C-alpha cells in the first residue's frame, strides 16, 4: 500500500474550503471562525439544558446565566470585589515581571547566577500551587498577601526561564563585534541583549497574565472575604448554579481580555524591536 505524502492531493475539499474562506473573509477570518466556535458551544449548551441531556439541576440555560451575570455586575459590592481581585492580580503580576525579568537577565548573563537559581526554580516549578494555598493562608491569613505570593510563585518561574532564554539567544557575533569596540557589560546588555530578550520576555508576560488570573481566583476560592473567586465560592456553597456559572464566565471574560491586551502590547514591542 502506498501512502501519498502530499496532503494537498489527499484533501482537495479541505484546501478548497480554506481558499474560499481566505477569499471571502480576508482579514476577518480569525474573528468570524472564533465567533462561530463560541456560537456552536452556546448552541450545544442551550440544547443540553433544554432537552435534559445534562441534569438541569447542574446546567442552567444560557438565559438564566445571562440574568445572573447582569445581577452580579449590577450589585453594589461588585466593584469592591473586582477591585480586590485587581489589586491582587496587579501586584502579583507586576512583582513577578519585575523580579523575574531581573533574575532572568542575571541568570542568562552570569553562569554562576544560573547555577545558583536553578534548583530553586526547579523546586518552585515542581510544587503544585494548590498545595501551597492552605499553607500560605495558615501563615499569612486570608487577606491579600497570600494571593499575591501565590501569583508570584506561579509567574516568576516563567519570567526567569523565558528571560534567561532570551539572553542566551543574543547574537554571539554581534556581541563579539561590540566587545571589539570596547563596549562594557552595561552597554552590551542595553544594546545587544535587551533587544534579543524582548520577544521572550513579552511571551512570558502574556503567559503569566493567564496564570495570574487563575491563581487569584483559586486562592480566593480557598480562603477570602472578597474578590471574584469569593463570589464563585459563595454561589457554589449555596448551590446557586446560575450565579456559579456567571462568576466563571466573568472570570473567563476578564482573563481573555487581559491576555488579548498583553498580546497587543507584545506586538507593539516586537514592532519596536524590529
């Protein structure tokens, strides 16, 4: 039996569909197909709830969830919960980017620093964040500090590893040429290393945005008096399924919006680098 290695000959209909989509949708193809996927998920959800494919006790209709979202967002204390989660997210992510970026540059530039940090990075990266939440709450209470620490533990490792990889990818020939012109360490880092680090660093930031949102929400679920995760756990404990799904959707929407914002910033810095 012979296997044709040319996929274009095997799937002409698929490639014809792709050409049609490229021609008819153009630059809006990604948006249209993404919207279509969400519509299909919504249709499946609504059908499952209406026709009882999933127990209606556990899966409310989209209309009920929509009403719950409006109710939660309209509550007087929603701004407070959002501000608490935003505070924890902002401080955790900001400190992670700052500390992780500095340590990543040092680890990528100085071999002894990399060797010193490596066991710590491996250890922190190997510990499940969920396992740390009870310990952090026990030591620091249920305030904002344990949530910030959890975000940092989840994100600093990513920033250090990405930034160090960016430093090590710097053009060696360009560095030798810069040294031949008597460039010092600071000048090498500023003119050669940092432009090489930018794409790695910004990719790390984009990854960390999602990890930070998840860390804040999970930490608030385990122990908090305010925050979006607190809304979720209150709904779950009272078996209010529409509110629970609404809280999940709000968190997801915020995570998507922040991740897309980070992607836009990343593209800006990549254009600056180019």
